[in-house]
C-alpha cells in the first residue's frame, strides 16, 4: 500500500502537459480543485471527470499508475461516505435500527466521495508531470509579488517542494523498515484495525531517526554547495510562458465558466 502513494512522484514522459509552464499547471490545479467544490450536480461531476480524463490522456501517464494513488486513501473515502450518509435529514430511504439513510444524506455522501477522488487524482497530476525543480521555480514566481511585503517566497517554495519531493523517499524508507521487522517476526497484516495500528508504532522510532538523518544530509549538502537562500541566485533554465500556456489558460477559464453555469442553472 505504501508504494501506491503517487503524490510527490514525477513520471518521466514527453507530452504537452509535461511541457507546460509549471505556473500554468499550478494555477490549473488550483482552479480544478475550486471547480470540483463548486459542483453541485451529477452532470457537473461528469464534466469534471471528463476534463480530468482528457488531461490524463494528453499527459500520457498510465491511468493504472494514477489510480494506484487511491488505494491508500480508500478507507478515508469509505469512512467519509458513511459518515455523511447518516448525518443529514430528509426523505427517508432506508432505516436500519438507529441509523437512517435519507435522500439528502446519500447524495451528499456520493458527492463528497467523488470530490475526494477527483481531488487526489487532480493533485497527483501536478507532481506527476512537473519536475521538483520546476515546481520550486513555479511556486516562487507565483509568490514573488509578496516579496515587497517581506514574505520569503523562495524559502517557502523550497520548503513546499522538499516536502513533496521527500514523500516518496520517506515512504520507501518506511517500506524498508517494515520488511526488516517482518523478517524478524513482526506482524502488520493480521488482527483488527486497532491492533494493526498499534503494531505500526515500533516503526515510528526508526522512521523519525531516518528522517532526521536525511534532513541533516541534505542540510550539509546544501551548505557544501554554498546555498544561502534565493538572494542573488540565477537559474540555468528559465521558465517562460508559451502559446500552449495561453491555450491552457483558455481551457481553464472555459472549465470554470461551465462549472459556474452548471451551478447557476441546475
């Protein structure tokens, strides 16, 4: 399950989505997330799903690889679905003992589950099609107007990118620790969910030690390369907007317009 987490990973491919400016992809991702939270009908969700499917097809990232990212959060989606289904009043559909499923609760639960799925898949597309260094440059450029207010845009961008970049590294380290403990007789598969969660506690200590070691190695590497923040730094590859980015902006504007229209009419 740990290997199934795709957020933070980069998938090497040659595609129009990969060639987009990172700022464009960040803005498109934010717009898509806003859009799926504005949707309030099945038709709107179908349109949002279709747009995401087209983006995945154009990116040439295998659909099976992207869908793997849903496995680790399947329990969260299921828990959210049932939690919302029993918390709303309305026309009663089914009554099971003290629990009542209403029409309003069922539709709300379905909407929330679809939102979570699209949110994970849409966010994964950003990191899967953008190199970490490009993502850092894009975030820094978007935050650069805040420099006049004293906001350290470069440092914030670097921290966010490092956090995303090291998600796969820490997951790989966790997988190694689990395999080492399983070889020594540890059991992480059997028992109730609470017992399995309790059995995971011994993993935390070596994982924290490993995380601090990785952080120290990175700090020493950055210091050895005379890294002192973004002041006065230049880049070998400058990011620039192109015609394909303008086309992507138009598609994003059209997506938001359709979502707003759907919300107004339906």
